[in-house]
C-alpha cells in the first residue's frame, strides 16, 4: 500500500470520479513543472486563509473588552449570530443589493440589536465595533491547515477575494503566503465583487486575456467563486467544507455546479498538477 494518503476528486459536470495517491512535493514521482492549468485563481477566506478561526477569536476578545455576553439575548452563540448576519449581507453584496461601506456597519448594527450586555457595561456603537473588528482582523494571518504545503506545490497562484483592501493585504502579509502568490485581486480595489463578470474581466485582462480553458477558479463559495467562474467559462473547483464544519451541504450546490468538488484542500494538487 502506498505511504501517501488517498483522496477522491469528483468531477461533477462529467460524472467521473478519479481516485489515486497524492504525492507530496519532493517525493518520487512528483513533477512540479507539470500543470494542467496555466492560471490558478484561488479564493482567500476559508479557502487558504482561516477566516473562521480569526472571526471567532476576535469576536470573543471584543466581547470580553466591551462587556457583552458570549450568547445573545435569543440564546444564540455570539459567533454563530454574527456569521448568520454577516453571511446574509455578503450574499446581498454579491447581488448588488448593498454597498461594501454600508455592509461594514450594518452587520454590527444588526448584531447590536441582540447583544446581551453585562450589568455594568454600556451599549457600544456599531461603528466602534466595526472599527475594532477590522483593526484586529487586519493582523490575523491564520492559514487553513495544509494551505502552505498545497500552495508550495502548485505555485504560483492568483488570489481573487471579495473584501476590503486594507484588511486583505495586511492579512496576507501576516500569513507568510505571499511567496506563493503572483497577483492579489481584491473586490474593493476593482470596484466589483465576485460573481460580477466585471470582476473576472478585470482579472483576466491583467493576466493578458488568456483562454478560459487555461484557467481554474477555486473557492468555498458557490454563489461567488463557482457562479463567477462558471459565468466566465472557467473550470471551477468547489472546496466543500460542509462535512469539515459539521453543516449540511448548501442548497445552491445544484444551482451552481462546479467542474470539480473537493473536501480537503490537498486534493487540489491532483487537479492542478495532473498527478
């Protein structure tokens, strides 16, 4: 039996399932020069940067500092409540229903409505909560497990992210992943968010307008990464984290079918390198 772990990569659109060994960089049989895609476009948050860990840590720190309870008045976990609100607003942003500047404050305005403060603490303005959150998030370069090894094997990659420029650039600087990244495209700098075709048109233009068949989009979001890549005619890899985080698969999995589905980031190496 091989000493290397076995993975399954599901080719969703063609119904083909490929199973085989993943060979680490430097191991016998590994050829770092072999790439099945010339341009690898990869999402940031919860794909290679561990936003979930940063988010939970920061919210818990802010709660202690400003004196509100770890559960809301509705007895919902603080982080769970914030994620529910924040996810809905980012999806609204993807649909063009809210501006990024308004999203920053609105998420904490909605959260403030359910916060349960201690007897000696006073309510904090949403603007202050957002300022505190952004400042701390900017220094959190937590990386998804195996991301460094995977990026080292498939580098260079192009990062495509919906986010705020001052936050994302600082986080990547803190992450130590910049050595594997040739370009970093941030929605706030482009003026368009994934899945808007304008976002992908901008990225492809800066890459010299390659044929879409030479490109691959990877991300955990069906509504932004996969939908945007599909619309641009690019093969897509959905990093399905649902089993990993103990949640049911998104209902949009059928609406936005990816070319490939992976459940562990290490599986990406076989797709990109043709191993």
